[in-house]
């Protein structure tokens, strides 16, 4: 593998907030990742960037002005976990909290900074682990996401790139990003997700594949609980390969939500962090300018393990399974290692159902034209 010029965007302010005392989304997981990446001695191998928060004007490119004005107005006075009565914010999932505007602006600012590095050719790969807020919509917060940093970064990339590929391996459907680009053929969205039985957000059926000029440019891969590394990687490689062949993108955005890894508090996949990282490795092998973003992930130590491993994957490094000394992990044996093994659990995906999904998705991609 040729070594890539890698930039690592880190906005300390994005990870210092709490959505509520008991919310499963814990921004601190990005600090945990940061410390592991540092203690594995990866910082000297990348350009470390401290991004600026997005401006109001930048936020309003992807959101309704009134929604951004509201976030800004309520932000300083909102109490932790209270004041979630506004219809733009969906109660328990997206509570109003002190600093919600600054939190959102710093995440979006970091993803835009990644896009700018790519646009100027200063980096081949740019990382923002605080990013990946794929559910946020133009006029509403959804699923723990207040501002859509991904749409903002893609818009920025579109200024310098004819076609942008978006790949989302978060456990959940990337509905927000899909919606922004549903009717354009300049962005292909490809999401792998848990689907069915009203699993959040409920969208992402194979047949919903875009409209107008965007028809056959929104690709959805619905999966069931218990999917293992072999099945997931098989689908990922085959579908991405076909999508790349048909779409010929000039830039790539990866949403690396770690709630698709085994043991997640809100998830029930059986994907190891090595399996998750091998999807990234495969995507990077296309040698496109790439933005790598975070996303979901609710068993926080596993999130830090996964994104640390993936930072190393981007750098082409092999990491020791023994975690370096750090302030978050204790000394128990199960707390001291990097790699997350699979568990014994029922798998509702059969090899037959996996082949069927591949066949149906391939039928759509066979119609995609550039
Ligand atoms: C919680 O414990 O399925 C929120 C959310 C807050 C703290 C205390 C309040 C308890 C699980 C989830 C009541 C919680 C009720 N607290 C939440 C339809 C729902 C309405 C809200 O990874 N209730 C909504 C959103 C999903 C729904 C997933 C994934 C984001 C991403 C990218 C977003 N919403 C049912 C749930 C808790 C909570 C415990 C929760 N919410 C689990 N799944 C959801 O894709 C970042
Ligand atoms: Ca997904
Ligand atoms: Zn998720």
C-alpha cells in the first residue's frame, strides 16, 4: 500500500458536551479515541488540524435559517436534558442542551475543514471522528443528530469534484444524507443498515433508490440482526466494487458509525472491529480522495477501539492488541485489548438472504448510468 497524506481534524469543543445525563450518545468517546490514537504514537504520522466552527452562513447552506436561528437562540439558556419542547427537536432522542449550537457548529466546521483539505489536494484522507451525523434534516434534528456535517462536506466537495460517493456503514440508515441528494446524479449514497420491524429510522428499503435525475443513485442494503464478518464483508466488497464501476466517483465520504460492531448498546450485529475496519481498508483501496467520519456507537470503549484501529488502517499501520496506558480503560483483562471478538448469537441473515440482497442491489446498479 502506498502511504497516504492523512489529516486528522479534532475539535475539542465538539466532544466536551453532554446531550443529557443519561443519553446513549456520549461525545466523550471522541476524546477516548483521541487519547488511544495519541498513545499508540500515531500523531507524528498525520497532520493534526484544529478546525474552526462552521459559520452561521455555512450552517444555513444545509439547514432552514429559522432552525439554525432557533438552535442559536435557545443554546445558552437550555438546561441539561430539559427544554426539549420545540418541534424541531425530537424529545428524548434530540434533547435541547446548553451549547447545542456550538456543539453542532464545531462538528460541521470539522467536516467542512476535511472537505477543504481534499479540495486543495493537501491531503488524500481526512478524518473527523466527531462527524457523521447522518440523520439531521434541513428543518429538523433527528436520531441524536442536530446538524448534518456530512451534507455540508459533500456540498463543499461538489465544488471541485464532478461525482461524490457516500458510503455509510453505521447500523442505522443514512436517511438524512440520502434525502439531501435523493434527486441528483452527482452524489451516490450507499447505506448498509439494520432494517425491518420498525427499526429506526424505518427508511432504507432497496426499492427506494432515488428520484428524477437521482434515480438509481441511492443504494440501500437492508440487513437483519446477527450479521457476521463474512457476510458483511462479502456484501460490502461486491456492492462497493459494482457501485464504483458504474458511478466512477472523484471523491469518497465514509461514515464509520461503530454501532454496527458487535456488543453495541443499541445494536445487534456480530461484526468485529477488524471486520468493520476491513470495509474501510477496501474502500481506501480505490485511492480516491476520502473523508472519513464517525457516526453512531454506544458502547463507548468499543467505539474508541474501533476508530483507533481504523485510524491505523488509514495510516497503513498494524497495532499491538495490548492497549497503551490511558486514562479511560481499567486494568481488567477484557479492558486491556484492542480487538473485539465475535460472540455466539443467532443470525437472522442466511447466506441465501445475503445473496438475494446482493442480486437485488446489483439489478439497480446495472441501471445506474453516468
Ligand atoms: C435514548 O436511555 O427509535 C434517549 C434513546 C435518552 C435517556 C433517558 C430517556 C429514556 C435509547 C434511545 C427514554 C428514551 C426513549 N435516553 C427513546 C422512536 C423512539 C422515540 C425515543 O447512530 N425513544 C425513536 C434513534 C432511535 C427511536 C437512534 C441513531 C443515531 C445514529 C447516528 C439514533 N430512536 C424510540 C426511542 C435513553 C435512550 C435510550 C434510542 N433511540 C435507541 N434508538 C433510538 O445513526 C449518530
Ligand atoms: Ca448505515
Ligand atoms: Zn447508528
